[in-house]
C-alpha cells in the first residue's frame, strides 16, 4: 500500500511532516495504542518505505497521512498545512485490486476524475494511465474478463513501473510493505518500526542509484541490516 502526494503536479512533490504522532483505537477491552510518538519527514520528491512487524501500525500511519482519519495526538502537515481530511493531492493505492465489477476497465480508472467532476476535461489521463500499465487494449473489458495478472499486474513488473512513474512525475511516496527486498529496491529511505505501539526503531538510507539491480551486493548488506532491526537476521 502506498500513498502518493502531489501526484498530479509535475514538481518536486509534497513535503510531509509527522510530529509527535500517537494513535489509539477504541476496542472492547479499552483503548489500544498503535503508534507512539512518531517523528518522520518525507522530503519533496522522496520515496520512503515503512517496514515493521504485522499489526504494528504501519498502515494506520499511512491512513493518517492520507487524511482518512485524524491522529489522536500530534500533528501531520503537507507543505506546512495541517492534514485534516482526504485530498486529491494525496492518493492511496492498495495492494489488492479494488475494481467495481459493473464498470469497464476504462470506467474504473476514470472513477476518481468523475467523482471530482473533472472527467470531461481530463479524460485523456485515463487513456494515459491504461497505456502506462499495458491495458490500453482492454479499456472496454470488464474486470471479470481480465486475468489475475491484468487486474493487478505482476509484483516485480509493477515495482519497476512505480519507480519509473515516480522518477518521471516527481511525487513524494510513502510505501507500506512487509517485503524487505521491495522496500530496498524502491525507496530512498527505509523506516523500520517496532512492535505495537510502533516507534521508529531504525532508519536505513539506501545509497544506491536507480535503476537498481536485485543481485547487487550492497542490497544484500542492507537487507541483512533491515532484518537485524526486525529481529529476523538469525533466521537468514
């Protein structure tokens, strides 16, 4: 799952600032803390990945940055303006396909523009998006007519496409993943979170240029470092 900021503007991307953010959920047993005093900055045009144990709060932090819900404590800003609600300048892309079966492929892609009332003026963006992921010939097809790979392209291919898109458009990206290799292949920085309630346990700077090669010795070193911070290095 990834959040993209300023995706529609060809510039250096948004500046995301997370300061002193803690968050609780109300559950039957009482308040459950999932985030504990998170401080994190995503610089304009930067690609940052979040790693951490399952259920530690990675996706919750992404939802707060997207404005899907407010943080219990702390402050999150985009270009110095408080994030208080969802906004078209921030896009959340989920890992699983979320397609409406009664809409064609073209209409599914067009849904966001349609909801904002700008589809007529920007319909060319739909065709561009379909061409980007190799689905232009299937624009009139319905989701059930697509193979699983078409509905959610292969993971490795999409990783490369995401890097290419990020480099061309210059947006800021915040990725949540359980895959250490994916985080290191995509991101400028990898933030490792602790068990719940999540705190920042480590920051790994991925000091390799793009395009990256999965067999690079430096990636293997960084992978071992990430696994060590996750407490998993002894099993590899």
